[in-house]
C-alpha cells in the first residue's frame, strides 16, 4: 500500500462534458451466496492463464533489465548496476527508492513463486552489490516505510521461500541464500537510528520513528533527517511490525522487534479514538499523541489496519491484542464508514472526518480497495462469516470500479456521494448505472494491485471461478492499455474513462507492479502451494502471511523446546 496526500475534504468535479464511453460487455455477476465456511473447497487452477501472466512478468522483467539506463552486472565500474525503475517509453532510469534497485528486490518473491529460476539467479547475483549504507541521490530522502515494505520485506520473503527449508529452495541450489538475511540485517542496522533519535534537546526519545531519513551521499554526508513537521502518518508507523519482527525471529536479535513494538504501542493504546478501534491518521513524534480528526482505510492509514489481523496470523500467541484491535476497527467501520447505494446495490467504505462529531465522507480510492481482502482474511482466521460476507461486498464494489469504465480498469479516486452535483456526461452516466463516479483529475491508473488483491482473497474464501474471471478481465485490460509494446515495460494510464487514453509521457514501471499486481493475478490461477492463502473451515492452515507489498513470509513457529525456528 502507498501513501498519497489526503484529498477527500473538498473534491473537484468534472468541468467539461465528454462523450459517454462505449458500453462494456456484461461482466460476470458476483456469486449470490458465499460458500459455507465449513465446506471444503476445490480450487481449480487454470494453467493457460497462469502461464500467460507468467510470460508477461518475464517480458516486463527482461525489458527492465535490458533497458539502456541499466548496466550489466559485469560492469563493475558502476556503483548502481540496476536502478529502481525505468521509464517505459524510452528505457531511461528513474530512481524513486534510494537507487538501490527496488525493482529486482520487489520482483524476487514473484519470480520465486512463478518458478523463474534464471531470473532468481540474476537477482541473487545482484543482491551482494547493494550498498544500503549509502544514499545514491540527494534529491530524495530514504523513506523508512517504503524501504521496510519493499527492501526489507522482499529480502526476508525470499529467504523464507528459497532459504534453508523453504518451499522453493531448489531454485537457489548451489547459491548462497544467507546473503538475503545478511543484507536484510545490514539494512535494518542502517535504519535503526530512525527509532532512537532525540526529538528535542533534553528529551528522551519516544521510540516513534522519523520516516524521512538522510543517508551518507546526501549534502551533509552523514546520517540525518529531513526537516519538517513533527507528525507522521499512521501507516508509516503501523506498517513496520511484521518485517522487523520477522527479522528478529530469523536472526534471534530481539532488538529489531523491540524497536517496532515500542512505536506500535502508541497505536495499540491510543490517546484518542474517533470510534472504537478507529484512530486519527497522524501521530506526533514528540508527544506520542494522535491528531488529525480523520479516519479511513485509505491513504495515510491503510496498512496499519491491514497489519493488525496479519500479525495475529503471524503469531496468535504474541499478537492477540492486535486481533482485538482489528475487531474493534472492523466493527466500527461496518457501523460508521460503510455505505450501500440503494439503486446500484454496491458497498464501499468511505472515511470519517471529525469536527463536532464524526461525519462520513462518501469518497474512496484504489488504495482502499485492499480492505475487502482484509475483511475476508479476518473472517477466515476468526471463523466469522459476517466479516467474509462484508469483505465480499466490498470486493464486488471495487470490482465495479473496473467493469464500469471504458477501459475495464479502475481509477485512482472515486466518489459515491448519494447527492452529487455533476456536470460531466461521463460522470452522470457512470453514477446512474454503477452508483459511483470518477473524481475529476483522478481517473488515472498507476498499475496498482489493491482490487485484484481483494479478488484473490475472495476466490480463496469461496472457490468461485467468477473471481478468476474478474482477475483475468483485469489482466487483459491492463495488458491492452498499459503495456508499452515497443518500449521497456508497463506505465501509468492517463484516463480509465476514455478508451482512447494513452500512457503518461515519462511514466515509469512501478516496482510494486512486479511484487503485487502480477503476483496476485498469477496466484489466483496457479496451482496450490504453501504460500497460497487458506480458505475458511476446519482445515485452514496459513503457512505464510503477505506483507503489504505482497511479499509472503512464513508464519511464526516454535520448535518443541520453545526456541525459534530460524535456520
């Protein structure tokens, strides 16, 4: 999941009229009734679809790897051999994530799951060359949040998959996989100071991290922080616990978990709640007080709520409080943030803005569409069919943001205000038929995964092939509209409501397209495996849990003598 500025207090409307989109072929209807959670399911793999998605992964990787801006591994004179991203149209470099090679690290777990042995070998050869202690470019800070979910999560996931005892260890036969854990530890050691600095002279550190870091290589030549406000978004604090805890459990070094436990404590025992379990989206680094008066499952807060139930999946003995807090948040969200349109019969989660009292805003975003899958996961783990049912309704609503557009792809922001003031013919037509409309200026699609992520969880909970068809339709639409066939990958589409829309000039191929979007699209059609999410019922047995970047990590287990199961 990814942070964008909150844009929902005042949302612009379309000014001009556009021709209404051509009608789409009727999408498959959602199942009328979820499967009984006690009924064993038979998942049916679709090998031809899985192979086509795998082929696209391989094509996108090779175009990235061979882009003019990247250097071959043999060129030892270059300090950066593979860059974070490349521009899809011309293959020039784009380093948005510290210049350490975000795409290879994000792509690795997907390559492993797809059985791409040669790509796995290429990336494993690259990993020892990364110099995590050096910031490659002055223009960017090092985001603790983004670095944790992409780099730290990617390395730990790969170790769990191909390291000793991993389900795909054969892919790395003859190669040293300990470098994955070694580099993860190196990175965490460089990031550690984010938690322990003193915010003001004479004050003890609160343990709440500063997200915007500066590493050597910047103008000061030393470790430091980006000057700015004392606040940090909820998601940037609350989306570190899984990765740092997994590192602690694999290495036996408890301080990694202790650092994030301290930071998380301010969120588990909050200074303020808007409704039980729903907390403001900003945290003061100096005081530990929450503020902001806004609660949502979207930008700035999303993956905090996501990780509450996922930490319980990871280790129910240690993280029972996380489960309790997730239940509170889930119940409050259903009661105070959900809306079902009477005419279109679609359900969405809005967000709350607290003035004199909390009021719901009828707006949402692609980022928030992960929530359907999270409710389904929670219902599966807790044997709560009501959560599964609600998650399926959310998934249905987010799917309609795809099936209702001219391109078959969903927008960045949309509104379901029951009393909208609309001027655009496109908005009016969409609202009358689908119960929502695309917010003016935010009709683009940036290769995001959240809708297909929830569709994946819906399939795993029901076994209904309708969800496979939904994901396949999404894949075909993304391939048709976002692939730069004569270029170097996939890129952002300017307007999902216009079938003639083109990719954005200078658009680059996001690393999460490899880590998440293609992975979820593939897994829903792939054969059964240890990392696949288990469905509800007496035989559920989650062996892995996915971080917010879709990197699967082994759930915690203990040996009979109680020691960590690490190597």
